C-alpha cells in the first residue's frame, strides 16, 4: 500500500484552503473584528510570500495555511491563528515586527517575534557535541515563554515533517532526529497526543525506514485478518449498550506505528504478544456511564488479568483520563477497550490545549489563558501531593515541576564558548555565569565577553548569549560591589564566603594597615596628607558616630567596608579644604594658591569649594558661611544655597591663580552601544583630562548614563570638553551634576 507514488505537493496530504481554516474557526469565533484580523493576515501573507516557493515547488503560502489549519483544529484563539499565518513573514520577507504590530496589534507581534527569534537561533550555534536535546528543549521553552508560541512551533514542525519528502536525505534525517528529541517530548508533556503520534510516525519513516515498513506490513496483515472479528465485536457491544439505554459512540483504533515499533524494538515484545494493537474506543456522556459500560463488558468477555487501568480515578501525568481493559473476544482475539467521556477524549487528543481552547465571550485574555493552565496545574499538584505514596508519583511530580518551571518561571539560557547551555535566573550577569562554571572561575573573573564584545560585569544576560569569561591569576578576588548585581544564590554565597575568608585570614595589624591605606588614598584624593588625616580622624565624635573606640578600630572597620572611606569623608564634609593665607587670600594646603577669596575675610577663615556643585574658575559663585567650617564656595545656581540669604557672602575668583585643576562631576547621557565607554575615555585621555572616577550604567530604554569626576582647570575648558563629548556618536546630553 505504500508503493503508490504520492504527489509532492503538500507531501501527499489533502491540501487545505483558507476557506477550510475558516470553517474550522467559525464554529467558535464569531466576533467580526477577530474574523477580520485573521482574514487580513491571510491577504497579507498571500501578497508578501507571493513569489516564494517551497522546496517542493508549491507556493509558500500552502505551508502557512496548513499551520493555521492545525492550530485552528486545536481550537486556538484568533491571535494564535493570526500569528500562525504570519509566523514566517518577518524571517522570509522584508516585513518588520513593527509592521506586524501596527497591522495586527502587540499580542500578535510578540508571538511572531518570539517565533522569528527561535527560527533565527537555528541550531547553527548548537551543533557542538556537548549540546544535548534536553538543553535544546529548555532553550526553546525559555524563548517561547508563551504557550501559544509553542503550539504554533509544534504545528509548523508537524507540517514540515509531513512535507519532508521534498528535502535531501541529510536534511530529512537531521530534522527527524531533532523533532524526535526536542519537539515530540514537548508535545507529550503538553498532552498533545495527536501531534505527538503523527510526529513520531513521520520521523520513524525517515529514521528507521526498514522497521517502519515492516510494522506497516504486519499491521495491514493483522487488520485484514481481524476485520471481520472486529466488526462482530463492535456490533455486539453496540447492541448491549443500546439495550441499556447508554449513549455511546464506538470506533476502532489501530495503535500507532511508532508505538508498535517501540514495543517491538525498544522493549522486545514480539508482534503477536502486543495486545493493544487494535483498540475499541467507546465514548459516552458521563464518568458514571464509563464504569457502567466497563461492568457490562467484563460481564460479557473475560478481561485479561493485569490489563485493567483506571486512569479516571488516577489520571496520567499529562492529564489523560480513561478506563482501559483488555478482553478476549469469542474467537480468541485480544482487544483493548478504552472507555471515556467526550471531554476526556478531547484532553487525550489535545492535552493542555483542550483546557483552554478558545471560548468566545468568556472574558478570554492571554493572561487568563496562562492563569487557567496554572490553575489546572495547581489542581494537579494537589492531586500529586495527596497521592504521594502511589507508584507513578515520581513521574507525575516531575512532570508538574518541569512544566511549571519551564513555562512560568523565568530563566535565561546562555552558552559557553563550546556551546554548552547554562541555565541562570533572569537578570543574571557574567559574574553569575562565571560562578556557575566554577567557583574558581568566579573568584578570578576580571572581565567578560558577551557575543564577542567586552561588557561590564553587571551586564544582564539574555537567552541565546554566548559568554566568555576572562580570568587572571593576579585577580584580587571578587569585589563586594558584585553582591549588588549578582542574581544566583550560588554566586552570592561564593562571594560572601570569599570576602569573609579573606578578612578572617588577615591579622589585626594587617587590617589596620589596609584600612589606613584605603583612608590615606581617599583623603589623598582631596589633597589631605596622612598627618592631617590623622588629625581629622582623632575625633571622639567621629569615632562615636562610626561606633568604634579608637582610630585603629576605625581602620579595621574600613577593611570590612563598614564604613567605606568616602563615608568618613562625607561625614567630615570635606572635599577640598583651603585656608586663608596672609592678605586675605585662600591658600591651598598642597601649596598652590586658593583660587577664591572673600572680601573682608579674616586671616584664618577656611574657604573650601563645595562638593555638591563643584565650582570651577569662571563659574558665577557665592560663599556660604558654615557653622565652624569656614566658607564653602557654591555655584550661584546651586539649589543647596538658593534659599539661603543671610549666610551668603560675596566671593571672587582670583585673577592671578596658578594653573591647577579641580574636580567636577559630570553626567553623560547617550544611546547605549558597544565601545561607548571606551570612546568617551579615549576622548578624555586624548585631551589630557584626568579622570578621577567614571561609572557607566545601562538603562531600560537602551540609553546609557555615564557619571564621572574629572579634573578641569576652569569653566571655559569644561565647556570645550563638553563640545568634544557631544561629538561622540550616540552622546546626546552632557551636564554638570549638582548633588
Ligand atoms: Mn514555517
């Protein structure tokens, strides 16, 4: 029977028209807007794909109609059918996701976008030997997120398998293998038995052609010899059910080719010991009737011991419900009989899809759809925990856990340079990745490349990213700052452990020395030398404030970063301290002249430049008389002094100051791109600008904010630097910061 040569068009399957799809969904979709959207999608793909042909030579849109037909036969909603029609339009034509969103709305666009990304991911990057099917399933589900995306992808793959005949033998093998390993398990997990069984049979045809043909031969022989006996049995059962006034529908089912193959070749059962090759399926209207029918059958025919299964009371993990029994008919043949309600039958064929099949006017929404599934799963989880002593329980539990995890929990799946897949919680960074590889990799991590580009260690990873970690033997170990951005608990605890260990290993003397050095560095940045720093720190109020008894204790505390040196400096309100020299002019401690003087300022009044608005020579400034700390100089527009009236004093820039530079805080806003920070730093260095500190942050709207403290001589010079910064591609705003 397989010898008949089939036409290549649609792989020999009946070719559907758009009207066929329409007649499927018109049963359950009546809203004119919804119908109009689907129709528009069809017209659109007809136009967009009009010059494209499939490998078989038929018009490309055939494929799109068939995929839509499959999802409509699962009673999917209008958004899903529309997206099914559009699923290849972004990848294969010059339509953009934006176009789709404009024409068909955000929901359709989201689904098409996910499908396009999955399509693009291909397996090109995942061909490494280390890559395993399980990983692929995870990536797929991780990227799909939405169950509708999974459904369309399954329908897409099913139709491609039906028409596999047009491809080269290598492609046939590769696609069959991938379908078997990746898509069949997903269909199974979701209970989509119709899709799963057909996929299995189609794949088997290419993976094991000889065995496939042998099973077909055995089957056709068996059904020929049994057809009369089967008819008799059907008739007798129908008579009895009719007699008892039980509504029923009775049909004969042949076990799928693949499941016979699996029993014969994977489990080693000879063909004539497979009892359920022919099954009778009886569908009735209630659970009660199922048991009633079972009783009647067992009264008429001898059941085979050990073959009765009550999946109504104990559903299978994928929610399958039915009664199964195997009987010996009068002529000695074995038959499996499956008894179930109509609803159970629907679930048996389409699994999860049956639970949330689109129902109009029932407040349908995608959110509701997801909630419904979750609800079902909660019910199922309760069921599992209640029956936790039953034998099948491990499978069931695993099923629920995997399904909920895969679909509802957010994970990202990224690659090692060798193609191994690493699963991380959403929001993870290269540091999380490094610690997932090995604690040592995390502890010595000094940099990271994402998709070949150097990125900051706090970059958030996306599914599909390839990560390469740079390590160094000279690394000082994880920084405490990493704790602020890592997501995985493993990374967090490893970093904490490292820091705690390092601190514990240090002797008190070392801690004092280390903390002191940190302070010397920080104060040095403000032109305060060690001796002066010690004067500042030997202050009872300060020590009390930080909860320590001595300056040494303070240094120990600084080693543990509680407090950090800058907190001490903040507490002291110092950034640049200057003292008035003879003659009323401020003199910098470091020896240079203070650039600011106050009229009438006494000899010993300290004048300092405020660190909130970092005034520069050339700025309009005003002096603020502090309580006990002399005069602090602010820019006139600084909001910190705007409301002051009485404590303000006129101050002036000296005209004869020696060349010096002053710290100024700036903020650069730019559209985020690779190498942005590097170019900014190059530009500053090229212009001999000293950078005290620089910090970059990516924003959600794909912009970046860079804050920096740079050393500049005066306002005019700063103005020139701003102009140069603005000339860097992507930079659109540069500003001074007032804290
Ligand atoms: Mn496709």
